[in-house]
C-alpha cells in the first residue's frame, strides 16, 4: 500500500489551497453575517462556484466521471486529501460541488440512474444547478438499522404512493434543493434485506411537507436537517432507482466513499483546531507563563498531532482499499474510520476550546461550529455503537479459532 500523494494530487492540493486562501477564507465573516441575518444562500456562492468550475476544481469525488460530465476524475485516495482541506471551512465543499448529501446522491445516480433520470437529475447536479437530499432516517425507529424503516412505497398502477415521516434530512431546507432520493418499503413481506427500495421524489411533489428544521445542540443550519412528512405522495414508477427490493444494497453502495469524505473533512477540522491551539498557546499567558510552557498544554498538542496522523493513515488506507478491492472488502476499515474520525474531530476541537477559554464557545472562532458538527457525525451514517459491533463481528469471524492459544505457556505440574 502506497499512501504517498501522487503528482496529480499534490498539484490539486496546491491549487485548492490557493483558491481557499484567495476566495474562501476572506469570505468567512461575510458568510457568517449573511446566514445570521437570514440571507441564504449567501450572495457570493454562485460566483465562487463558477470560478471553481472555471479553474477545474469541480466534482473531484467521482472516479467514474464520463468524458461528457463536468469535473476532474480522481480516485478515492486522490480525493481524500482534498476533502481534508475542505473540512477546514464547513461550507467550502459546496463551492467545488463536493457537498454531502449531493455527492452520495450523484454517486447513486451515476451508478443506477436510467438515461431519463440521468438527464433530468444527475446532469443538473453535476453542473451545480440544483441541490438534493437523501431521505432515509426516521424519527420513530432506530434507523441505524436501515431494515427498520417504515415509510411505505405502495404501487398503484403506473405510480408509487409514498407515506411516511423522515427526519434529519440534511440539505432539505436549502432553497435550491429540488429532489429527494427516498428509501422506503415496497414489499414488507420479502426477505429482510429485500423489502426496501429507493425512489426519486421531486421536492415540489404534492404531499411533501417540511414540518420543521430542528437545531443541532441549539445550532441552526439554514440548509436544514429537516423533519419531512410524505402524505400520499405520488410519483411515476419510472422514478424507481435501480430495482424494487434493491434499496438496502444501494444504501450500502452509497455509504462507502461518502464515509471517506466525511472522515477526511473531520481530519481537516481537527488539523485546523490544532493549528489554532498552537498559535493561541504561544500568545496567551496565565500566571506569568505562556500557555505553551504549561506541561498539560504541551501534552494536548503532542497527543493531538499523534491522533491526527494515526487517523489520517487509517482513512487513507481505507480509501486505497476501496479503490483497489472495493467497498465490500473494506467494510471493517470503513466502520473503523467512522468511529475514529468523529471522535478525533470532537476531542481535538474540545481541547482547543478549552485552551481558548470563553472565546472558544463564541462565534469568534470556528471551534464551536466544528465541535457541534463533529458531535453530530457520531450519529450520521450510523452511530459509533453500530460500527463497533460490526468491527467486533468481523474480528470474531476472522479469528484463528483457537490457534492463538498455542502461544500460551501452560503451567507446569
């Protein structure tokens, strides 16, 4: 396994960092002020998107991009370091058309859309003309087990009729969100993993109601983590994505690369937190000494660097495995990074907040926002406990079945 950045990746990193320094960081304050004033999307987003596309920093997450599709074709391993850079400013991914959940939806449509679905939904998403949402999680069941979902997708003639309630549907409140990919049950009597299907639901379909946009740790996200009611929503049967009964398999296909993106963005947030910690420690004094002279602060800094490097290597290994042996063979590694990265995200951000003192709790630093989203990521794409169980199950299955016991030295009699 070789995780060294290729010449192509290095060049893309340099271009992305230069773009971020020139066009994104100077607008952080404006983005905050406009969203706080209720102006969303922010006034400069479309201009930045046009500039990013012009500079070839566009749709960098799809290894299978076709020649007639806009973007830069990168492997998961090549894209991972770029996601880390985007993770330093949470809204920056949208500038490059690399935001979740659009990325996962584009991956799904790229793999499974019919020619008609591709032209109507995938191409506008690839061009950055619209946004999308993925409607799976439900408030009344433990959606970490996707087989629990209860939303009904019932066929009537040439239409599907959808009834159910979803929530934590990221991006659903974005004014440019035009389409949902919804997961529900088409056949509750089928085998457990063949009951679910995915259908494409245009946002303006009658019966789709945004009930509310809940805050996260009292943090308001204007694009939303919405609760949505689907009441007798009718869509044509041609809106089925893939085959009936394939919804669970499609969901698993969607989550592999997406977890790489999430985890590398978390590493980017942790890297920024460490940089802020180091700078603050060298300019702030307590009891006559710089914070950087305090043993406990030095320990925080050292631990943070060690933990970031460990996490990054594990995520890069997972990206390499997805590229070379596929997401199914990398299931254990995918679950491991999904536990490691969000915990790293919050742990290092928490240290930085503690070092900044009261200022770390305010909008004067990005730390509170990063901490809030890092905490939410411990639920997104499955809670830690589900992934820990998956890792343990695979370890037990792969064990030597007693052979390791040969290394024990029995007591002499």
